[in-house]
């Protein structure tokens, strides 16, 4: 059942001054937010469709407008080491700065219809809604928060004032300068590492691999933002044992063994509807390859796989958090994050565990009275 909550009366207009741009020749401006470096004439929008040259200034056209709000389990982001079992208020806008042919949220990320953005809420209204619904965190998701960074940053600041955490679910396609401001206010991030070849990124996403690797390294080594990584395995495109080993070896070498890695199952969608779903055996094999590469926390997703969803202690191999998809079946980890059997610290952020939010999804409308 959908629930309603009055939004803040300070709900802003949708057009908002954009940041991270500069003027160039021929009365154009260049967007400096992501590696696309879109060069825009008057009235022209970038590849993301939401950043526009208006009067020689950058404008974000979706500030304060959302394609929908929902209370989710935090495991759905997916985050398995950031306050497991807690509830998170999720929302997105429209548009995206990548062009993934396999996008699972294409109706939102590829939308050029601003009328889809029916819910309006100020950053303060979103923070208040999260508190009212008992959500410990707010997630910027469904489409990539990089392209509405100003809105996400302002919302994260408002959330922090109320003790609400902020989570970015992103492809990580962003320049370093805006990333400094963005991740300074994010408490956790799940970054989609789409594949481990530039050919995949170029042909299937319209981007490049190296900027994503650079941002992953930046988040982990230069910020306090908790990081987890997700790779959607697509049959015949990025699921070879050799590529998975290269990816896992890079994570182990450049980020360390404690960054959780999620391998999730593809289902046919958008412009790749002719492919079959990912077999569960592919996920199991990928998980084994990554564990053999030295990673401590490797998960499978979008399938029922209790072993692949369970958090094991890297020291004694005790099953500390048993999951089936988004459902936590057993929890045996104290709030100090140490294994109760061998006292080994488990990487992540944990708190007292009472009752999990569970796998349910609760749609929410933020409306103005």
C-alpha cells in the first residue's frame, strides 16, 4: 500500500543553477561533471538530458523532482556491510550519463519526459520523510545521482543534520573535482563496475573503463565513504572466467580484500532483450574466482542463493549473516563488528540488530498540501 507524507512547503523549482562547468568558444559552455565533457549551445542539453545551457549558464532541470520514493531494505542497493537489515528511503530523478544497452531501469534512466517526475520535495522534505518513516538512510538510486549531484549533495547535507545517512548507487562516471564534493557528504556507495574491458564500456555503455577505476580508488583511499561494488554478469558479454579473474585481481590489488563485491544476474531488458538470463552457475563460478583471488566478501544477487548471500567470517568461516535475496534469516554479529567466534573484525558499519526491515517494498508519495 502506498503511503503519503506532506512534503516541505519549501519545495524548490525544478530548474536550479548547475555547477562544474565553464564557458568556451562560440557562446557554448562545457559541462565538467563527468568524462563526457558535453559542449552545449544555448538551449542544448547534455547526453544526460537533464543539464542544460540556459542563457549561457548551466541549469539542472530536475532539481527537487523525483520519479518516485520508496522504502526498501538496504540490502537491495545492494549493501551488505552497511547497517544490515535497516530501512532506506530510495529515490531518483530521470536521465543518465551512460547509455547502457542492458539498463534494468531504462524507463527512468532513459526517460526524456519530465512529466514522469511527479513527486516534488526539497532536500529538507526528503530528510524529514526519512525520519518520519523510520528510515536510517536515504539512497540516491534508480538513475545515476551523478547527474543530479547538486540535488543529491543538498539532500545529503539536510539528512546529516537529522542524523540520516546518505547512500549513492552509481556507475561512478564522474570527474575528480565534483567527486570530492559529492563523496564528502556520502556515507556509503555502491558503484556499478559494469565490466573489466574498455571495449565493453565503449560499445555497450558509451563510456570508458578507466574513469570508473579511478573513482573507485578515490572513494576507497581518499574518502570516509563506505564502498561496495556490483557487477551485473551478462551472458557472453562480460562473464568469462578470465575477465572475472582480472576484475577480482584488480579489486584485491588496488582496493584490498575487504571491499565487498556483488555479482548479480542479468535479465533481458531494454536493447538486449534477445539474451538469456544469467545462469545461477555463472554467479557461483564468479564468486569462487573472486574468493580465490583473495577477496573476503563476495556475494551473488538477483537469485535465491543462501551461500552466495551470506556474510562469512574471513578468519574462522563462521556464517555471521545468512541471507536469501533481501531476507535476513540469521544474524550473529555484535554491534562492534567483531566475529563472536574468533574476534576477527568484519569490515563495514554495524549497529545493534533487533528486527530486520525485511524484503518488502513500501512506495511513498511526498505531496504538497
